[in-house]
C-alpha cells in the first residue's frame, strides 16, 4: 500500500469518530511538528495566555484514543486554553498529551480527578503538573563566540528569547555551552526545532541543541560554586564556598512540604536516593541525589554540597526536595 493509504487504514473507526465529533462540535485541530493542537487560544478567548502552573502532563494514554474522548473529559473539570496530543506518523498518538487550563485551579482539579483514572477498562492514566520546560542547552559553540553575538543571532531566528548565558563546555575542549531561556515552553520548543533543523553553525562549529537537563544545570552551578582547598584566592580574597543546603529545621520543613504536595496532587510518596561521591580535605561532602515520584514521568536528579559536621544524607534529601518544589512552582 502507498504510505498515505497505509496510515489511513490504521485505527479507522476511531479516526472516523474523531472527524464526526469535530464536525458536530465545530472543533478545529491543527497538526504541527508532530503534535495536534486545540486552542492556544480557544475560540472566544480574550486577554493574555494563562500563567505558568496551569498545564498538566497526561501519560500512559491508549494510542488509539483521540481528542473526541480526551477534550470533553479534561474540559469537564475546568476551561481548557489548549490541548496538545503528541502524534506518530501512522496517526496513532504517542501515549501522552498536555492540557493547559485557563487558571491553576483547573490544573489542580484535573490532577485530583484524573491521575490513575481508567480512561478505558484496565488503562489508568498518569496526570501530573507539567514542568513546562523553557531552557535549552546549546553545546559546541566556538570559544570566539560572544554573548552579544549569540543573542543577536538567536533573536533573528527564534522568538521569545529572555536570556543567554555562556559557560565553558563540560564535554568539549576549547568550546562553549550556552543556556537559553525562553518566554514559554512553546517558544522554547519552536526554537529547539528551528536550531536543530536549520543546522545552525556559529564560529565554524556544528552545535548540539537539547533541553537543559537538570543534571547539567546543577553541574554548571557547581562550576561557579566549587570550593577551593586553598584558604585565599588571587588578590587575597577568599574564594566562594559551595552553595550549601539550608539549615536543618528548614530542610525538614522542605521534606514535609514536598510530601504534602504529592499527597494533594495524588502523585504518591516520594522515594529518595542519595550517594556521597566526593569528600574535600576541608570537610565538605558532595552528594548525588535523586527523588522518584510515582506520578511524575521522570525522576529529579542533581548534586549538592553539605557542610562539615552535618547529617549528609538527610541534608542531601532535603536539598533535592527543595529543587523539586522549585520546578513544580511551589517554593
């Protein structure tokens, strides 16, 4: 069969039901860049787009299920600003979607109502707060590229640039890594696609573009905060100490806050993994930490330094819990 006939033959009944629902309700769906979108804004919307914290991630969807089932379901708990279903070439969905509500209450109601909800018998789905990633990592930049030059190029080929920061690349010698922050997740996603497909080169080197990984972000922060074994730096100034975790009473409060947040959003109990990976002569301990939340699609990981004389593993657990709260917009 020709490719078009082959893809049309897959899941025909549900595709016909979707088309009938679209015609009956007057709903418009637009497919761009591997995702099919409703709204953003929806018909009759007046004013600015909803703030951060109004979008939920929907995972473990049956791949033959479409918007004629999903939009009415998620619309039942709050007004939808946008619904995005990730699609495959065959016309099946990729098993996940994003629903953006007109306010944060709608997102919280969706998590409470539909996390672990069976959209079909034996098919419970995952619904949790979307991280709404807005930062990109661009590695492989020539050492000669300056921040102003890079920012000027980015503003020509992408929209929504908020900030550009340059670092020495942790992966390539004599190269730089840039962290790009955008005004929205959609702006960042479009910039990522543009930079990848455009085969952009700066200073003669081919660049690699990815979402900014939390582990990479933590490493870049540690490069700025890494402690020195010497007592004085150049000019007689004391070098900067690593950014430590907050005092213990605050840390225990952070663990309680994350547990309470996970209970409110029906995400399950957080599981912490910590490992001491480095001990400095001055007593500082460096820990690798990870927190796994059953209702979230990916774990949160990072590194932290702990002051001498403290309970290292407890301090590390609380430090990564604080990072999770910041990512979820609750700190």
